[in-house]
C-alpha cells in the first residue's frame, strides 16, 4: 500500500471535520470569524492525525483548547469530534500517549469549567437549541450548568477512550494467540523434521549393519573358495550354498528393515531375525573364520528392543573383525551376563588380531580409541548411537602386545 493510499482515510476524516466546523462557524458574526476558524481547523487536524500520529493529534487538541480559552470562543458542536482523538490515542498511541490522553480528559474538562463563563456555556448550548432551557433551570434552582456540561464532556471523551483501550487489548491478545499458534506450528515442524532425520539415520544404520555384515561374510566365503582344490566340487558346492544362504538372509533382513519403516507387515517376526546372537556366530564360522565363544553367567531374557540392539552391535563387531582381522587367526567372542534377575548389563566383547599392514599404536598397553566424528562412517558411530539410546556404552581399544583390536559393549538387560 502506497503512502498516499494509507493516508487517504485520515485526510477524508479531517476534511469532513472541517466542513462540519464551517457549518458551525456560520453562526458567528463576521467580526469574530478568525478564532472559530482557528478552532475548527485545529479540531480537523487533530481528527486527521488521530490514527496515524496519535501523539501529535493529542498535542494539536491541547493547543486548540488553550487557543479557545484565550480567545474566548464559545463551546462549539464541532468539538465533539475530539472523541475521535481520544479513541485514536487509546487504540493506536504509544503507552505515554495512552496515559496522557486519559489524564487529559478530566483535566481538560476542569479547565473548561473554570475558565469559561456560564454565559459562554449558555451561548454554546443555545446553538444546539437547549440554551434557554439550561438558563431557566439555572434561574429557578440556582445551580451552575457548567458542572453538568463538564461531566457530559468527560463522558463524551471517556467513552471512546475506553473503547479504544478495550480494542487495543483485544488486538494484543489476538496477536499473542497468533504468535503462540505460529510458534507451536514451527515447533511441531521442527520436531517432525527431527523425527524424519532420526528415522533416516536409523534406516541408514540398519541397512549398513545388515548389508555390511552379509557382504563381509559373502566376501570371506568367496575368498575361501579360491583355496579349494580343483577336484573338490563338493566343497565348492557347500561354499556356494553358504553364499546363497547369506545373500538370502541379507535380502530378508533388508526387506524386514524397509517394512518396519514403511509401516507394512514384515515377512518374519523381528525376534526370529534380529535377536539370535548364536546365528551370527554360526554365520561367520560358515564363512571359514574360526570363532571362539564363551559365556559367563546365566543368559537372561531381554526385552525385544534391547535384544535387537545386542544383535546389531554384535553383528557390527563381527563384521569389523572379518574385514580387518587375518583369516588364520580366530575371533574371540565373550558374553558376560549380569548375575541375578535384576537390572544389569550384558557385556559383549569381541577381540581379533590385527593384520600386518594395520597401523598399530606405539603404546604397549590397550589404548582407547576416540569416538569417530559424527559425519564419519556408520560402523563405530552407529554402535555408539544404538547403545547410548538405551543407556548402554561402547569401548574400543587397540593393543600392540600382542597386536589386537578389542570392542566391548554394555547392553542393559532391562529397559530403563
């Protein structure tokens, strides 16, 4: 909206007030024309500024009132339009303007009552047809009509001022509600984006765990087939069958992961696919790697969500051991169960030898490895995220005497 268009309603209101004032001025004689003209001009300017510049409108109204007192201009009907100034100051004015306009109403009425003579009031009331009635009442009862006129003036200005104040608070309340609704919508949108990102990260971790482990096992099986005798067709068939079984299991797991994210029913229950720790060990053994397992304590049943975490973590540990460990060295898997049936942790430890080309630390003791950056791979970072989400933790260390790599995970046995 252009500036001219924005000021057009105010300009029209000021012109209308001036025209009404001219009708009122015609009641005066030519000798006293300029003071009434000055008064109606001030009223018109104040009305025109009441919306856009309430503070300036209040100042003009005060100047006009003082001019009227000094020049002795009788009360005019046009001055009733100052109610628009009172409304504008309360509705659109700044806080000082609001309070000053509210105080101006009784102060202005008191000044008018003190400084203007009763005759001036009678003359003003005469122009609206009740001057004679007011004068008769004064002569009969002796009461001063100025007090009544002052109260009427306060009521005339206080009513629109209170209305403007009420609309001001109502608009502020509506703006507060709109702001609250917008803030809640923005918060909901941020939460939805965060949820989608977390689902994407979870999907990436699941696919990485499933596909990475299966490919590592398939690769180990394919490499072992190279060392078979040419005449050992039976051994080759067994190896190819193991590769097919691993690929089929990986495909089923990927379908399970994708079905869980899309809300579709899975082809097999999660407990049968994602919680059997012994099946992971047997799959690695089938690929030709020697795996030595040991269990300490009595195995305890775990909630499904914790069993899945234990499965995925062991899966990633074995994948790393296959990828980075020599084929002729065994992989050690230890499971330490918490004693008793209360809360505790399942400690899973996977230890494998390092290949000769693996860079080893210069320290002869186990050195903890720092967490990878968040922007890094899905391996160790994915395990840490899974464990921290359920109250567990992960520790990885590299030892030089003998050169080994050890990953230890603590998985809660009960949900926390």
